[in-house]
């Protein structure tokens, strides 16, 4: 009633049916007939063909988890929900999500559980009459979640969610790899990891880093503060790829490679530093022995911004040079802009140099740097000793 038929309405409707009702179709509880002059009937017999033809990525991993011989099956009788089932299949390209459903076998929602670290697809099904009524009572009109606050009996609703969560997590956890090794401390690792004291970007520009979500506490807190997942992965990649500070030919030790730069990259860097451009008349450089730094990446409206937390071991003034570090060496990183994140002022830049820094001993300067290139790099500060 009131269906708005767009040009590709049939394909959209088929995909929606597959994504949301594939389990009911598979078990023979539902058949769907679509008539657009040409009749299309989706049944359990041809379900797999439709899933493959219409690339229903949202449903296919869970369908495979239901039909595969190597699927792990769990069943348990819970006090509030009655008998429940869980089908779990591990595969490298699976989304690590659990499909939640009740007796009509319609997909209510997908949920991520951290109890199993390996990629998987899982199906939770409560087909018990009593449990089905409890869960139905917690659904909004859109039937896309189970909210304990919507249930008429708040205590039963709360217990139902608690039992379900415990059953799913316990089952998933049993499939994880057992870790027998003792935790170990890696010497000096803390030098390269950001301290929580420096992650105070929650209210930059008077806006929270992330908006509040409606997810439950089991998944995340009300607000996630700091760099997002992609930024964190870039930061870890940064730490792993570089030896934090790469030495330059100006360091006075006769080694232009600094233990990292070899062949073509070292030569290019040497030419850049010694021949013209920003390499001449660049002014006083800050000794890297006098500072410590940490870096990570933030997404802004202007694009990717590299944040540097630089602390002074001694009183120092002058310039620093940024370099992009790769597997085959390091290269000067041409800077588009550099700003002080606390004082909201811009620094003078010249190629890969940031000039006019003033870092007192025991104090911290926070920089936001945008590179001329829009690509993502592992960025470090080049070593300089005079």
C-alpha cells in the first residue's frame, strides 16, 4: 500500500526480500512472488541462485553459515527466552556480524560482538513461542531492533537481552584461539605510543569528535573520543614502518642512511638537502635530541591532517623537517600548512620545513599539519644534530 515504484523497483524489492527474509525462505516458511508482467518466484529451492545473481552481500555470508557442513551449531534453553539457537561459520572474508532473528525468521538487525576475533558470520534464532513474544514486545514499528525499554514487562525484557547476550558471547568465545603465552613488556614501546593525556581532542572547535550513538554499552561507550579506527590503523602503520627519527646527512656522523635510507631514496634525500631549494638558508634547526614527539592522523573537513605532539626536553627554538617514510626509504614531505592546535596560529613553512617553533623545556606544542599531497603517508621528524 503506497509503494513508490521506481524504475528499478523489481531489483530493489528482490534484494530487500533476500537480505531480510532469506532465512524464512530457506526453511520453507515463506515464498515470494513478484509480478511485473513476468512472474518471479523466490523459494527455498532457488534461493541460492537468487542470492548469487543479485549479489545480496548482506545475506550471503549468513546463508553460507546456515548451510555449510563446517558451521558450528549451539543450542540452549534460557530462563526467559526458552530454546535459542546459534549458527557460526568462520571465514576470512566474513563481516564478523551476528544476525538476530526470532520465530518469523526475519532479520531484525546485525550486531558485532568482540568475543570472537576471527572473521565470522553468525545467526541467532529464537523460535520458542514464549521467547518470540518477549522479543516481539521489544520491537519498534520498524522491527529493526530489540529495545528493553519498549517492553511492557521491563524486568523480563532486561533479562531476555542479558541472557541472549551471554549465550552469544559464550558461544563465540568458545570458538576463539586459546592464548597460552604470558604478556610481555616491550622495552621503550611507550615512547612511540600516544599517551592518553595527549588525546584531548574531544572538543576541538567546540564539537565532539564523534556524535553519541544508540548502541548499547556492550559495544561501545556513549561517545568514542580520539582518532577513528582508520586513523588508528594509519598511526600503527606509522609506528611499524619508521624508526621514529630518520637521520640526515646533516647529522654529522657520515651516515646518510640513518639505518633506513638506502640506494635511490638516500641519494634523492641527500640531493634535496644539499642542493638548493629549501635546503639553503633555512635557518636554525631544532636538535631532535632536545625534543620527543608522537603523531597520529585526524580526518578534517579539509582532508587528512597529521597531528604532532612535540614535547621539549630542553628549551629550543627553530625549525623541524618532516619526512615521509616508506619501506624503501624516506623522502621530504612537502607541507601545505602547519598550525598550532592550541593557540590557533599558522607557522611559516618552506617545502618540508616548519619554521618558528618555540618549545620550552617540559612544555608541549601540538601541531596540525596538512601535506601538499592528498595521499596517506607514514610521517616522521628528520633527525638533526649540530
